[in-house]
C-alpha cells in the first residue's frame, strides 16, 4: 500500500448510493396454504412461462377486492 495516501477523511460504506426500488410493487412476506400455491403454480405452467404464479395471485386478489 502506498504510504502517501491519506484516508483520514474517508467514509466507510458504499461508494455509490443504492439504486431505488421500482415503484408500484411492495415486497412482503405472506404465508399461503400449500394447496393455493400448488393451484397457482399449475396455472402458471399452463401459460408456458409467460405468466408467473405471483402475477396470477396478484390478479386473483385484484379481482376479489
């Protein structure tokens, strides 16, 4: 290490600020019954990978409210 470097004014942590989370979605933890998760996983499989199970759950909740 070069002994001419002065780190006395340095700060610990990230060099760049963290990137902001995309708006519109909120990360949560939810516990669902296994049969419900299985249902939505099977539904997602029938779409051929175009729609994920979380999107299907989101749509079902939106229709209900």
